[in-house]
C-alpha cells in the first residue's frame, strides 16, 4: 500500500513539474520579408501577365536545333551508307543464304541445328 501511494505521489509531482514550464504567449510575430509589399505586388502582376505561363515546354512546337556536325560530313556518310551493298541485308534475310559482310569485321558463319 505504501509503495502505490509513493508511486502516485511521484507521478503527480512529475506532472506538476512538467506543467510548470509552459511557454508564455508573446503575441503575433511580424512577418520578415526582403521585399516590400509594392515589390511583391509588381512581381505578381508581371508573372500573371507572362505569355505561355501555363503551357508545357514540349507543347509549343519543336525546340531550336543546333547541329554539331557539318552538313557535308553528314551528307557524305548518308550517301556511303545508302550505297553499301549489304545495308538492308542480314543473315536471316533470305532462306538458305549466306551474307558476306563488307564491313571491317568478317561475319561469323552460323551453325545450323542438326549438322
């Protein structure tokens, strides 16, 4: 019985001690801003009047393209690729055919199943 009263007294004293450290009310604090009210209003008006403010970037059409390669080099590569004898042929393009590549690396022959 004595221990329960002792524990109850300790709990009440702990609650009383915790409640004694409450914060004091200091009123409403003034807002801190680097801009004046007129500057904020002018910025809001400029932003609201901006063109295309609610348009997603990709919906306005193609972005300007700046090429890093010369036109002549790209044209020469396209002509060489178009004139290559094996440009559209692969080992599986024709039945029972063997493609001999004109590329630098020689083609490896395919092993057929059952042989």
